[in-house]
């Protein structure tokens, strides 16, 4: 059986809510959520306290890098 390897991208600028929705006047670089960019929206969030986790969220690396498996519209 052949297993397709999942492509993981790294997104800078997560904060405690890890939403990657652009905010003004942040003190750090923040990448945009690729799913929001593809849909031209600002509704998808990686993980929010006391809420669900995005189906593409694959974890955190270092201090503020989100590991994301979104690879375009399917």
C-alpha cells in the first residue's frame, strides 16, 4: 500500500490563540493563513482557547511557528 506523504508548511507569528488572522500594530511578523487567503476570508483559525483546532493544524515549532498541512483547495 502506498501512503501519500503530507506536505507541511511553516507559518510565522502565532500568538496564544494561534489564529493567524492579520491584526494591526503587532510587535512581530505574522504570516497569513493559506486557507483564508485561498477563500479570501478571515474566518479560519488554527487553534483558539476553549474552541476547536483546524483540520490542517499539525502543531507548533519553536516559539511561534505553526505547522500547517493546507495545500490548496480540494
